[in-house]
């Protein structure tokens, strides 16, 4: 999808993203966790292509600074030095989307895993209560 987005092929990005979502939601479950879901789509498409994604599901953003992101990628063997600018760009876009749409954010580079997980669980429980 990233290559299609960079080429300006918005229809391909939209179609691919919607197909991926349909596949993810095909398995019934009381709660589904989708990593970055609509937020990734919104980083790849201009705002005039966002309409099919509304209403937005309850969303929580786990985010880290650039140095932590790069360190984590290195640990997984995925780091590409040439792409640091892209990581900085997308980190900024996710933060902007979180502000624009009122998405709570936890900075995983500032809290340990236990605190992050507890925060996410509390948020998920309150979101489920609000939407049931």
C-alpha cells in the first residue's frame, strides 16, 4: 500500500485497505484489536478519501519517539537507516491524527510495558462499556 500511496494511486490504497479490514473482521470475536487500522489509512490518503472509514471505531495509539522506534526496529532486524526521515514523518502524522480525532496516546518510550498494558486495558474496558 505504501508504494501505491507514494505513486498517488489512492483507489488502490483504499481498495486494498478495505479488503484487509474485511478479512480481519471476518472472524467473529467480542473484541478485535487492529494495529493502526484507520490511522494508517489516513496517513496514506488525502482527507477527501476518508469517508468510507467513518464512523471511526474506538482507537488508542501506542507511540514512541524516533530513537525508540529505530532501536525497536533494529532489535527485530527491520531497521533501514535511509528510512529514518519516513519514520519521523509518520510519527508526526499519527500524533496529528490522534489530536484531530481525540485518540488517547500512550508514549511507550516513557512508561514500562506493565504500565502501558494496564493503561490500555483500562481504556479498552471503558470503551467497551461506552459502546455496549
